[in-house]
């Protein structure tokens, strides 16, 4: 491709709307253009990279036994109501009506439709296992689209679905997909972490995320210094420091004027935060009904809202507003479960990891010392709802936990039989019995993967594309193209490179200054840069430089193609 023929143009300055490095660089380098909040056009450079990512994915899915198909993005809403996922996705689900008034959705994922496809085509155990996949556009009405392609409302995704006779067969498919994902990310030149994860609205019992480490990532990954434990913070378990137990003390009120926070309470009474119990108020949604929930956790810990939502089996969860707290008869800043009735109470087991806690007295400016569970208060549910944090101990080996930021680029789930039982997708086993099909699903965000790759691979000059997914392999820069000899030599080299199947972008702009061309080459970040200039041509050489090389080398004009191949082979 010649620069003068390209659709997109580079920008000299950072766009004001850019939030992250990948967002800024993709806009500046002319990869994407925003249409609306969370909606982007992929321009030719980005599209070339996306197609390379898709080809890698297809090869690995096909190698794992997958069959590609295409499912409709437009689906009837009643299909989602059958599985109950209309409520689970909530306002994130794009909905509309057709001209006959039938409610439809723009699919954020395709479990329902693909299950119906298999229901119509699988009869017996001989038809299983089965792996189906597609690469298709998905729609999610994200409340806060951000960071370019990291969080959008319309996005391309590879979603695959396995159909198995039983859990053992699903385990095999799941491991095959996990390895296929490792292969995909390795071939894209991207080191990822495979982390235990929460299944969210997709459902299922086990799931893992593939996260690309980057400081601006939305997700926190918890890792252990002593073993191979890796989990998303939403899923991670930890062991928090125990507190030495004391002889039980009686409950006693103490005045705490103006004290509203755990930190202020601990300082005022000169106790560690671990000797307090924190009260947090939530509203949990079940269908259209919202119910208050009283949460208790040790004062030095934080509530993991994903674990809490799973424990409550609710459709949605949010903090209670001031009016809702008052309506429930609770006193913000001075509350505890002691003596509280008429509200659902859930607590973390950390309330058992010590005693004689300081808690709210359920009246303003007053707390109590000597609170003990279950002597002084009871709860409806006692389960792990604590957020794992760096510095705590690994639940497996006792090693120190660490935290890394990352961007989720893939997610795999064991769905079990929920969708097949709900939608009636069954098969006849070897003894003629009718059984539900066991399912798994596996997703990769194609556009997000490209953005995450740039987020991880850039410097202060621009993008540093991993070689396998770069839109072009070489960036040929011609200087002083008004010199006919230079122009002809550049044109000849451009032809030779393309004939050798080296994808080349040729900066043939006749009037652009050398500094502008070099800056654009660094900004666009192709793996190898070649420079033809009058001085180089007089010496019979071409300047060759890898995007991350400190210095350029000169290569005889006749040997450039081999030199580029060697450079690319070493990347």
C-alpha cells in the first residue's frame, strides 16, 4: 500500500477524548474513527490487523475440531426470557420491536440460539462431542463505554460452544479450548495470564479469564509468589491475618461523636481496624423488586460485590441510598447487626476470626465494644464475600499475594446443562435414555485484543506492533523523492518486497519532510523500517531498522529482501 492512497491520515497531536494509550494511539495512527459513544469504524490499517487475528483464531479453532458457522445478531426477546437472561443482562441488552410489534434483541452473545441449532441437529451420543464457533458482531449497551476498543457497545467477538455427553467430556473440551487459547495468544505475540474467574451473566460453574497485563487494565489479577495460583480479584480467595482471641468481654456502649468511618473509629478508640466490624448496606434486585441487605465484614477487609451478588442469587446489586437506609431503620456510620431485625443479614466468615469487636450501637454517635458472633448477633448467611488483596496469604500455599492490572482478552466457561435443560436440547445415550447435553462456551474479543496488544506494546513515540498482527510487515520510507533515481529505486524495492510476500507500506509522499515521515513510521509501529535516500543510494545501500532497535544498519540494495526476512524471523 502506498501512503498517498491510504484512506486514513495520521494526527500530530493527541485527541482530547483519548483516555488510554491504546485509544490515543489508534486514533492518532488512523486505525479507528469514533461514530458514537462506544461505536467505532475500523479503518483499513486496523482491519488488516483484525483479519490477521481472526485468521490465527480460525486456524486454532479448526485445529481443535471446531466448525465455523454464522448465527443471527437479531433474536427474539422471548428466547432470552426463557433462559432468564433478560433480567441478568438488564439494561445492557439492546432491545427493539419489529414492524409487527414483536420484541427483539441485538445479541450480546449466542448461547440461546446455538443451543436451539444443536437441539434440531443432535439426536444421539454418536453426534457428540461437537464444537461450533463464529466470529461475529455483538451488541451491549454499556453504561460507560471507555478507552477506545477496550469497552464498547458494538464489537467483534469469536464465540465458540462445545456440546458434550457428560462432565468428563466437557472437561476434555475445556482443556482443549484452554490450550487453543494459549496458542492463539502466543501466535499473536501476546503474553497472557490464565486466571480463575467469575462466570457473571453467562452462567456456569467454572470459568477462566485470559488477561493481558497492562497498567491501565480494568481488571485486577491476583497472583501468588509461592505457587501458580492466578485469579481475577472478583474470584480470588485469600487468607487474612487472624486475630488473637481474648476472653469474651461484655457489650458496652461508648460515645463516638462525629465518627462515621472505620479508619476514624479505629483512631478514636486506639484499636486496629481488624478489631472492628464494618456494616455496609446494599439493595438487591429480584426481578423488579429491590430488597435491602445488611452486610457485615471485618473492618480491615473490603466487600467483594461479585461474591456478594452470587451469594444472594440476585439479578442486580447496588449500594443503598440514604433514604433507603433510613427507611430500613438503619443508622449510617453507627450500625451493626446487633439487635437488628426485619432485614436480610449476610456476613463474611472474618467475623469469626477474632472477638470482642467494636461495632455500631445503632444510634447516632455511639458504638459498642465487646461484640461477639454468634453470642450477640446472628446472620442469615455466613459465606466468603471478602475481596482478596495484595499482602494477604494464598489460600493454597500460604505465599504472599500480589496484584497486577490487566485487560481481559478471552474468557472460557463450563456452562453445564442449564441452557440445554431450559431449551430442551437432549440426546439419547448408549442405553437409549434421554439426557441433557452438557455445554461450554469460549469467547475472545477480537477488537479488544488488538487494543490490549497496543496498550501493552507502545513507547513514547507510538505503537510497537507485535509482528504477527501488524497491518504491514515493513514500512518503506522514501526521502527526497523529487530525485528521480531515489524515486525509481524506492518503487523497484517496493515491487520486490511485495513480490517476496513481504507486506509493505510505502511512504511515497513527495512533499513530506523526513522528520514527518520518520515520526509517522514510529507512530504506526510496523516491525521493520526501510529508508532510501540519495546518500544511501549513492552508497548502494538501504537503511534497515527494527521498530525497537536502538540503531539502524545498512544493507546492500540487492540483499534487502533477505535482510527484512531475517529481521522479521527474529522478532
